[in-house]
């Protein structure tokens, strides 16, 4: 669509949406919408559409792993609100040449991930079209006090991410290069973790629930479009700014050689590459050590302190040489 | 997709779905899924995907009316369960050449219909693709005792439809003929009601809620694939058979001349044409007169008694000459 970005379109839709309802807790503008009442229980809902050759490439994505990923990216949105995924709707637009065996493989990936989380397919729609378009909608639930929003960060909060960044973007770039050059990426065993990060992202469902119920976290979302964009969402929603420190950004060590091989800046992969599906969250000042210790003890999970929420607005990167630059919304746009 | 019908695919998905949950009241196999608990309130959810040139044609469908229709077809599913639509998720796959002005028109149609029912867009996703694919998900609510399912019909129940059948199928056929022949259908003023039935279906939301709460209705669904198929769904779910009578099937009188002009069988349009979005429901024996009278008095709405639920299975048509034939699942498949 010429000259209309996803954000512009969302704003167009948001502009038409002026109505309110007492049981609509959160509409457009977070990882999930939230509805229901505190008395009767609150539900989370999120939807993601994946298009053939836009969001995935069957040349390197097996149907099983793509099935897992279609669910995982939605589970990540539920996780980012502190929720537990429960029910799934599948809307499939299937081209005439799609083979039944591919679809069975895709479904087996879908159902394998659903089974791991005790989730159930409750409905959907299947139609014919010229290209493969997969829309997954997931319903989740959470105790109201455990639901984390983007708009909760305050100046002085510490900014954390739940794991290494840039791996999926590096993995995608490797697959794209391999396809372009006719190489088989199987030979790149040193970069297997990067390839896997793209093929089979793991939604941080357990961690998200832990963080939501910890009492330490003030805001949260998942990193789907890159830290530079997703942190900007938190700042915009919270009315704050932020500083992140290049030296504190976690990444897998193998990303260095991959970035060199790909002739890409590692920092771009880490900050602006999409599809990490790590959690990004802010922690009340003074609660950092407690939270880090509890996560190590109870979940055996290490988190990474990458910056600080400030007054002002946007996302400032402080580089290793202490120079600063504005990277607000410089992430990947699907 | 070669050799895999929508029903076969749904069965494939259903086969993978063995899990149960105490707050999943109804999964796959009705117009909506139903979740929640009686104590905390039950929610309905439904999703429909519409694909450019498969489910609509922008050659004759204005963006405003298509926007209305994308919502209306989902509202019809909520209505068919006796519910009230509340919240909407939009997942849009937009081709690069789609004009912003078209999208604004489409959105204005969407929001106009939503406003009529006090519904709110609460989220969604927008992505790029080669063709226009529109997936709408609607959440509705209903008091648990008012929710109507397909599986409730019993031998001896009377079968009703909420309005004339075949109009939308005739309207679609007229538009298709006009496009093929380069004619402007505006000249066909005598068939305007048929054209409108295709362009701008009206979901029977108020009627559905009335029927759900009437105490007279044993099963219900909407007619989206034609009476022959949709009644077969009720029979399959209820473990019953059915007989419908050609002479009692309601249709607009102008469908006769349109069928002649289109060289189509009127009975095929009425029984097998899709997209009527009337309600199909069964009424407990002895409650027919009461229900008909209340609907006339309270909603000024006439309903049509078209047949009887029987033992056995499937859908039998008794023709005007008293001959009988099996028309089970002979409706339109999208």
C-alpha cells in the first residue's frame, strides 16, 4: 500500500475507535487487548498474520517449525502481558497448489506447541486464495493484578531484556544469503543457534507470568520489531524517555562472526533486527537485585539490565565510546 | 488445495484437538466457540476470512459496503448463537497497489456498522501481501442460558427460517453476469433487492437474541452456505434428520424473473446459494404459534415454517409434486 505505513494505518483505525466500554480494559496499543472485569476474570486477545514470502519462506522453513512459530509469535504477545495462553483460532487462506502433506506437517507443528502449553484450537476459518496467509488469534488469561502494560514505566526504572538480541535477525539474513547464493546453510553449524532463533522462537510464557506476578515490574512488552522500536513503544505509552547502553546489550557470541560474514553491523542486528521474541520490561528502582536473584533461583533464568527509563521521550543509545544517538522507532517494520 | 475440501480440513484440525477445559463450553463445530464459565460470564468468538476475487469483487462492491459486509458476516455468527457482538479484531493483508482512499472507505463502512451495534475495534494486525485478505474476529457475549447451539434439535421440532432465501445468491449471479457481459447492473432496478442482499447483508442480531431468550428454540445457526448445507449441520450435530417442503420455502417474488434471466433454477438459488445470513432454527413442538405471535408483536418480524425435524439423518426435500430427494450438504462451499 503506497505511502501508508503500518503505524499510520493503526492510527487511522485507532482514530475511528472512540467508543469505550466498562469491560474493555485495554484496546489498541498494547501487545494484547484486555477485556472482562476484575470480578469475572480478564481475558487477553492477540492476533498475528503471516504471509508467504513476506514473513516466512518455505524454501528453508519446514512446515512443522513454521506451525510452531505461527503459534509462538502470538504466545509471545500473551507472555508480554503476563498471561497464560488458553485458546486458539486459526484463519487460513490456502493457495490451490499447497500440498496436503505440507498442511499436515504445519498442523502437527501447531498442535505440538499447543500441547506443550495445554492450549486448544477452538475455531477458525479456511478459505482459498492465491497465496498462503496464516492468521492466528490467541486468547489468554491472567489475574488482573498480574497483567503488565506498556504504560507503566517511570523515570528511574531499570530496563531489562530477557535474553540475547539479534539472533533471529542474523539467522534470517543467513538464510536469505544462502538462498541467494544457492548455498546449503546446513554447513554453517557454527551459526546453528542463530538459524534456530529464526526458525523456532521460544515464547517466554513462564517468564512473563513470573514477571507479571513479581511485584517488581512496571511495564512489559515483547521484542518483535527490535529493541529500538519496542522500547520506543513503552516510552511513548508511559510518557518517558530511555537510555540504553551498547556495552550492556546481550547477544550470542557467534553473532560477531555472522555479522562479519553477512557484512552487517552487529549493533543493527541487535537493536533493529526483528523477531527476537524476548521480553522487554522495566523494573521499579531498588528491586533489581531481588528480581534477578529470584529469577536465578526459581526459574534458573538470567536477565539483562540494558538501560534506564528517563524523563523526556524516545530511545537514546549510549555507545561504547560514550557518544549518544537517538534510535527511537528505528526497528524492523514487518 | 488439491483434493482437500474445507470440511476435510476442519476434520483434520478437529482430529488434532482432543484436549478439553472446564471453561471451554464449545470448541470447533458451531457458529461460534463459547468460553468462560456460567459464574463469570460466557463469551462467544468467531472469525471469517474474505479474499479478494474469491469472496468479493471490488469491481462492483464499494469499499463502504464491503466494510459493512466483512463485519456483518461475523455478527451473523454471533446472532446465530443468541449473542450480542462486543469487540472486533481486524487482520488485514494489504497488496501494495491498494489505495489509501479505498482503505479509508472500507474502514468507514466497518466503523458505521460497529457504531450501530455499539461495538469496538480492540486490536488486530496489518501486513503486506500480494492480494487483499481480510480476517475479522468478533467477540460476543450472551447469558449462558440464552446461547443456542446446533445440537439441540429433536424429532418433531419445527424448522424455521428468518426471511427469504436465495436473494444474495441471485444478486451475486447478476453481478457476475453483468461483469462478464460488460453490462451496468444499475439498469436492473427490478432486481435491486437481490443486488442489495449480496452487497449489504443485514445480520439478524436482535432477532437472534430474542430467539435465544424465547424458551421456544431448540437449535439455531445462520444460513451462510445455503439451507441444504446449514440444515445438514444442525441434523448432524443433533443426531436427527429433517424434511423441508418446497412450497413453504420463502423467497422474494423478483427471484423468479432473475432466475429465468440467469438461466438458473430458482430452487437451487433458494436451497444451495450461500450468503443469505438469515437465521435457521428449530422450535419445540407446540410452541410455534406462541413464538410467531410474539415475534410479530414485539419485533414486527415474520418467520417462515419450512419443515420438520425427523428421526434418521440428513436433509430431505419434499417437492411440490410430493416427490422426495436427499439434498444433505448440497449447499455452497466457499
